[in-house]
C-alpha cells in the first residue's frame, strides 16, 4: 500500500502536466473553434471577445476550395506515397541487412542517421539539393563532368528516368527544369522518405532478428528457397510491426508542417499546400484564430481516427496476454 501511494505521488506531476498542457489545451482549442475569435485586442485589454458561432467555422472551412479540394487531397497523396515508399524501402533495407553482410553495423547506423535530424534540417538540406542554382548541378561543372551530364541526357534508354525526375521536380544532373508546379509535392515525399525509411528499417530488422532461427531452418529442410522463406514465412510474421509502422507514419504525415514549410512554403502557389500550412496562414498571418482552431480540431479528429483504434487493439492484446 505504501509503495502504491508513493507511485501515485511520483506520477501526480506528470498527470497534472498532461491534464493542463495536453487535454486542457485540446479543450481550449475546441472551444475557440466554435467562437468568432478573430482578433487580439491591445495589451491593456488583451482578452478577446468570444461570441459563440456554433459550427460556422467548420461549415465555412468545408466550403473553402483551398482546404477541401487542394489541402486535403495533397495530404492524402503525400500520406499514401510517403507511407508506401517508406515501408517498401525500409523492408528491403532490413532484409539486406538481415543477411549479416560485411559492415552491417556501419550501414545500419548510416541508414538511421537521417532520423537524428529534425524535419527543419532535412527540409533545408533537400531544398538545397533540389535547387538548380545551388544543388548538385553546380558540383558537376567544376569537376569537369558537364560533358558527362550532357551525354547522359542524350541516351535514349534513360529517358524514362528523366521523366520520373521531372515528375518529382528533381533537378539532379539537369538545369533550367520546368515542371508541373504540383510536382513540388514529390520533392517533399522524397525528403520525408529519406528521413523516416531508416526508422522503418530498424523496426523490421528488429522483428526479423526476433524470429527464432529454428523457423528458417525448418523451412530450408522442407526445401524452401530464401525468397520463399521471406515471402511466405518471415514477412507475414512482421504484420504487427507493419501495422505499428503504418500508424506511426500515417500520424506523422497527417500533422506534418515543418518539412513542407521549409521546403516549399506550400508553393508554388498552393500546389503543395497542406492543412497545417493553412492553419498557420489563418491563425498567425490572418489573425483568424477561430478558423485556425477549427482546422486544428479537424486534424486532431482525423489523427484520432487512425491512432485510437490501434491503441485500443494494443491495450486489448496486452490484457489478453
């Protein structure tokens, strides 16, 4: 009893902080989203007026073309591409490292290195890479590789590669690229995958290393090839890890702001705009605080739809075990 009381006392500060700074602020944002709070008064009369307007901010938001037909679509496309490519690339890297190759520790740390960076740093680096005036293009001519670049551009069988690079707005080996403005969204996907694929690799590699060697040996005795072992036995056993990774990456993609803001500012125009960018513009540029709160609540609800069922299933599994 004494130990339990001590545990409760030690947890009280964390519980109080969560109630105030997490759930309290969520409640405050929810309240602000149903008001007409659209200005901050001078310092001597700081508290704003909060006329209740009900769901007007939400209905206005849903009828805004920028949000519904542009931002939501961009976020959905980014989420699908980011999660899919990160999963595939992370799984491939994990399988390669699972072969106990020479220098495994070096490559494992190398693949995990981008995760130690913030999205702000990642966005700055990749914005420099994609910039035709300061990126990789400028490294080729001083090295005397301009002729190689021009020669590669003329090789017919590489034309599909240049089409892919065009679609992703990647300026590697090319200058003066003019692509569809919406292709800037692809550049953000590339940067996000670069940062998070190492994390996915680590998760899958830990799962593969946690499978007993007896399972593999039994499959080999039955005549299964290495490809069949991974395809029919090992990868299906990684399903719980795969679900966890999908939920985590999906949550990151739904609330992403810093990477997009640093790389594109939502542009050109609003071609790579996200709900988080619209929230920033509404609240901190337009002083439309209630509108920004409504966007935040929509993002919270969508994230909760993804995360809460996963957490409930995890809790149910722990109770059953």
